[in-house]
C-alpha cells in the first residue's frame, strides 16, 4: 500500500509496514487476497464499533496512532498489538460529520 494512501472505508491506511486495521466482512475478497500476498497482518475492528468509524485511524509513524475515544474495544486491540494509540472524543466532530482522524487531515508524509 502507498505511504500517502487515504482511506475512509472498511480498511484503514496501513498502520505500519505490514499491518492493516480492517472490517473484514466488508472488505472485498480481492483486497484481502492482495494484502495477504503482500504479507499484511490484519487487526479486525470490533463489529459493534463499525458505526463509530473504528477503521478510521490515522497512522503517525513509529507505531503511533490517532483514533476516536468511542472505539475502546478496537483501540484495546491496537494497543495489544503494540501500537501507541492516542485518542480524542469524536462524537460531535467526527461521527456526526461522517469523517474520522484520517478524513480530517491532508495527506501526510510518514516516516
């Protein structure tokens, strides 16, 4: 995947070189196969957090992520996988507006 990719769907931008946050039931089979061929590991969102934009996480580099407070279960999975997850309340700014941390930024050069 591209370092400058932008995603707001069932798959996050890459979290690091080989990890993607996914909503697997909503991801196209072709996309899953492509990511597996490229040796990506998947962290699946908690399905109860789909409507609160759990896949919309901003990767800042060096295993640092920005995510919404509302997605505590998914954030716990990310932390268990070794990511430093910083959060902010998104109920008004993101969830009501339909865009999470990734959608609120311009493209970032990570590294």
